[in-house]
């Protein structure tokens, strides 16, 4: 085994787990899950069958990653944050054929206790604040807070707030790294050197 598994964790037959990953206390990974290298899954994490998790993700305690959720490389899932996979669930109505795909792209942060409603895409290096409820797509580098989540700014790849307007065009510098970011027609990107 090329990953660490705590004795209390359950990894069903067929699950693929990459080298150097860590499966901590009371984790349950279903047999169809595909998990990359260097992934950390904290206490009481559940990973469904139809889940793909990229390399170097950190999934903190009490997070359930349900079917049809895909996490790109380096996604951070804060403690007790929530994914859904059915938009209008009912116990008395079978809707497993109505699962909606959720995609969280490279480097995004999903803060503690936030909720990601199924069917959305969270852009690269976006930052969803603690307790926010995301029910629409999130642009790359966007800083989202509130219920429902609304954009209040932009974040660098290092996780620092950028001094950029919400819309239009402009330039901003990451205060920690000095990396330049451009806002062009309302879309943020790292400036090419």
C-alpha cells in the first residue's frame, strides 16, 4: 500500500488511492472512487463511488464528497463543508438518475461550513468564505461570501486578496508574492511574464 490508512478507516475494494495520500480516522471511501496522490482526508470523511479527487487536495474533518463531484488538483475543503448531488431531494421520491455534476477546479478553497449546491462549477483558485452557500458558477479567482454567495473581490493563487475592481479592467499585485494579476472584461487571470 503506497498510502497511509488509519485502522478505523474503511476503503472498499476497487477504490483507487494515489501514492502518499493519508486516510485518517473513521473515513469511508467507496469502491468506485478515484483519489490522486498526496491527498489528505481528515476524520469522518466520506467519499462516494462516482467521485474524482485530484492530487494534493485537503479534505478536512466531517466532509462528505458525494457522487458526481470532481475536485481538481490542490482543492481545499474546509471542516464540515457540504456538497449536494440532487437539486430537489425527497425521501419519498427516487432521484438517483438526476444527480447533477459539480466541478471544483484547481487550487480552489471551500471554507468551513460552506455549501456547494450541485450542478455548479467553482473556478480555479476561487475562494469561498466560511458559511457561504454557492448556488451559481463561481469565476476563477473570485472571492465569494454570504447566503446566497455573492462576489466581493478577487484572490491570488497564494490566497491573498487582490486590489482589483469587481468588474471592468485593471491590474493588481498579490501582497505576499508580488505576482501580477489582470482583470480584463470582468475576468481575472494571472498575468503572463
